[in-house]
C-alpha cells in the first residue's frame, strides 16, 4: 500500500487526465513533436532536464549542453540516481525502453517519489507505443504512396499512366464545368509513333524502350508547365492542354511533330521516326474517356492522311465508328449464318479472248440489304480480324466450285486466283487451310494462285517470304496484286517466288490520256517478261485502255470491259458457253 505522503509529496495529481494531457502533445502525424512531449513531461515534474536517448545518441533533449550530453552518455549504462552536470547536482530517473531507447528526467535536489516514478514509467511506455504506431503508420503510408505511384505512373518513362490521365482529365473537366467555362476549354492530343514496331524489330526492345523515354522527354519540352503529359500504352502518348484555340493547338502539334521527327541518337544508333496526332476539343458534355476516344479516332485519320501530321476529331468519325461497330456485329452473325459467298471475275487472254481463269471475290449476301459491297465490309473485317475467317471461306468455296466446273467442262484448264489478307498470310494455320481446301475439292494445286497485295510485302518482307515458301511447298502459285502501289524494290521482287504481277488499276485508269501511266505500265510489262513472269492488267473498263495494253504487249487483262464478277451459277453458264464456242470452232 502506498502512503498518503507518497501520493502528495510533490503535489502532482496522479490521474488519467494528467497522463492524457501530456500525450496530447504527441502527434502520430508529426514525429518531431516528441520534443514537445518530453518538454511537457519535464514541466509536469518540475524538472529542468529531460532527454530521449536512442542508440547512444540524443534524439531530443531539454536543458542539456553538449558537455552534459557527453557525460550522460558515459554514465547511462550505470544509471546513477544523481549526476553532477555543469550547472550543478541533479536527481535523475532513468526509464529503460525496449532496445537501446532511454528516457531520463533530472531536477535539482528533490528525488523522484514512487508516484512520479510510476508516472514516468507509464509515460515512457506510452511514448514508445506512440512512436511505434507512428513508425508503422509512416511505413504503411510510404508503401501505399509507392504503390499508388506505381499504379498511377508509367514505370518506363515516369509519365502519368492511363488511369491517372483519366482521373486528372476528369478533374479538369469538372473544374471547367463548375467555372462555367471561364477557365477556357481543354484540348486532348493523342500522339502515336508511326511504324514504331520497326524499331523493336530492327534494333531490339531495349533500343525501343530508350526511344520511348526520349520521346517522353521531347513531349515535356513541347508543353507548358500546366499541361499534362502521359503515356497510355506502348507508343501511345497523351497531352491535355488548356491551349484549346486551333492556332495554339496547331502550333503545339507542329512542335511535337518537328521534335520527334528529328533524328535521335539512341546508343550508337541514329533513329528517325514521325508522329501522328489526333486532337479532340472538350465541349462541356464529353467525359474524359470519350475525349480520349475521340482524339484516338482523329489520330487514325492523321495516319490515313499520310502519317506525320495532325487531324481534328469531328462527329462524323464517331458516326463512322458506331456504324463500323454495328457492321462488325452483323458480320459476325453473317459468318455464322453462311452469308459470305464467292463471286468470280474472269481473266482473259488479250489476243484470242480465251478465259484463262477466275479471281474469286468475297461478297456478302445480306438477307435484308441484299448484296453488300466488299468496300464496306472488308475494312471492318481486316480491322476486327474476321478477314481470316472470310479468306478461309472464300478459298474453300472457290476450290470446290472450280473443281466441279472442271468436271463439267474438262476441256478448259482454268486457273483460280484467291486473295489473302496480311493477317491470313502470316497466320500459321493458313498453309494447312490451303492444303485442306485442295484435298477436299481435289482441285489441282498448280492451278491455284494466291494473291497478295503489294503494300503488304514492304511491311515485313522476311515474314512474307517465309509464308510464300510454305505456300509454294504445297504446289500452289503466287501473284502480287496491285503491283506498283507499294514500291517493291527489284531486290525484293527477285527474292519472292512469284509467277504473276497484277498491274494496279490506278495506272490502267490513265491509259489513253496520261503518258506517265503508259510509261509505268510499259515498264512493268517489260520487267515482268524479263523476269519470266506473267503481267495482268487490272481494272480495264474502256476500249482505249485495252487498245493501249495491246500496243504495250500486255497479254492478260481483267476488268468490267471484258467481264464483271459473277455468282457461281452465272460463272458456270459463262464457262459452258465458252466451251460450246470452242467446240464449234473445232
């Protein structure tokens, strides 16, 4: 039992209120308030010296000179109850905490009674607990902040990522809405590096990453301090700018295109690429997601306009996108319903008008809208990847039709040309699809011609060459469609095992009126013959074109002048009529 004198010797009330009042000075949010707590504790105990020692060093102290601190550190291990400091003798109480932490309180003359010692021990434990909580909270906050930074910022470039860009853009739009538009509108610039894949393929992903880091620095240089620069994914970047006038946005876009277009030295490599930019201006109704989508659509318009330029979003783009999305869903239904069918356009010999073969063309027989032009659904099919399924359907149908027609008219050794998209050409399952179509139809492989558009070749010549070799191994032939539109070099043409060049119809259109087109067509025909290849002129629609082609030595033609695409029954009728004509001639 404590005596009454022990409770009242110093006049310090022993209560939870006193304890709480001292701890109230401690803030978990600010560990530096530990000094204030120690000072308050010394004041409550009428002490003029107080200190917190950690790892043989003073974390905080009250009333101690440097000499006094050195002395206390020397005697701390013995914990004496009296210590003579520079200012005189002090009564000392030491509180040992976990680890190497020590709390000490010292005052003139009067020793510490039992109540004071209990108070000091309780306070020391409370301080330590607060410090531990503070340390734990700080560590948790640091980890949370690091996690938030990692989830909000792109690790490669350090730019805000898609989620942070969206949240920041949403806040800016909300702020503008509250201000009634007095802060001005916002412009979103969607930046995409043209043909970035070529950098990774030619120089490796490490060089590609360093290139993207350099691009990020370029974008930071181009914008003002209040603009937001972010990286959405891959080679796609975003800028949110308050410069919404067309003049300022145009100037910003020009700076970006110019800076990114300058040759960059990445390691030992000199790289030069262009950027395409789409711009969407906030109108007070669009959300952050919609604005970025709009800028993305405008960027694709910039790419379609030749790359390395800037294009603005307009509502027609959204309407076109909605139409394409609806068309894609309808096309998926059509594929399942078997509405994709093959039409056949004849290829003629210029000299004797004999049909050499047919090119199979995809058509969509819609139950409500009738025959849909391929110019409407093929781009959607290519974008969505459905083109691979369409190519397979057309290939199988065409091989079966041609095999049946050969059985009906065995006297005509007709060839079959089938188009393959780049997706189908590079699809690893395509050679098996071709082999299966030939096997199931019993159509001779040597009369099958696989047509590849020339513009596809220059994207990845090596991959194309590998695919060509696989097709050739099946016994099929190869043709380059739209030749002249992709600027295939002679070196590549020598490497590709092709048999036919189909002259792009853009050059045929000018025959009879454009001397330059005539020179180009003549050069292609001469080159084909020199290389032992057949040249076919596509898109022949007028008699004067045919007359010029005869004069230039072109042997084979295809076009509306001599034959439009026909469905299977009408194609068979055409073959039979030609067969009868041949029989009459004999």
